[in-house]
C-alpha cells in the first residue's frame, strides 16, 4: 500500500459506505468480519466503490434498497461493479449471501450491474478485514493500527483505469437496518 490515503472511511457492523477515486476519503475499510458478511464492489471504469458490513440481524431487502439507491445516485450511467463476498462461519452467512444473490437476480432493472468475482465465505471461525482503494482498484487487508496491507490473493484481479468524471461525493458510512 502506498500510504497516500490521509483519511479512510471505516465501515462498521451494520453500516455501508460509497466513495470514488476523486474523494478525499477514497479508501473504504472494515474489520472484525466473522459471522458477519462484507459485500463490496468496484466499478473500474468510473472508479467508484462500495462496502457494506452485514450481520444476521440486518433487514437485507431494505438495506440493499438503500445501497442501490445511493450507488445509482453517485454514478452517471449504469455502473458495473465487480464484487466480493467475504466472511461468515458456521453457515450463519448463508442467509445473508442468499439474500444478496436473490436480490440482484430478481431485480434486473436496478440501474446498475453486479458481478460477484471473488468469495471467501465460511470456514473455521476467524476474523477477516477488507479495504478498497478506489484510486487503484486494489483490495487490501485492513487494520486500525496500520495502513491497509495488500491482500495478495486479490491483487491479480485488479485493474487500473482512468477517471471518467465521477462527481466528488462522499457518503459517510450509513447505518443499515
């Protein structure tokens, strides 16, 4: 990680945030992803990203409606996100993951495109973290003590792109139901 980011938007449990490469807070990060699931995406053409941290008590339809509304508002045209699903253990993530997949399969007129390209779900209980730098599209591990560390297994799937006039707008981490 280059260390250029002076401010990182930290997304807590039951929160989401969106940002773009043109914003002062162009890095999104979350930690303590265990039984929770993180749903995050990046549009390389527009250089905008989102990160949502869901737990089993989240009202998924309502929270996904809010996220989609904000993503459509922050972008011009039809954004196309390559997404990651990370977290969960002991099958607690199944309901969250199923809700996300069903939501986007059932709603093909949302004004955006979602493609899940990476998953790290379930397994032995462990805490995970994730950060996204929207200036480069590179995914990292994240810690409060340190700057994000490059997430090596995700680096190969990242791409660089030029800015396409995404208006500067930061949506602070919002609480979801």
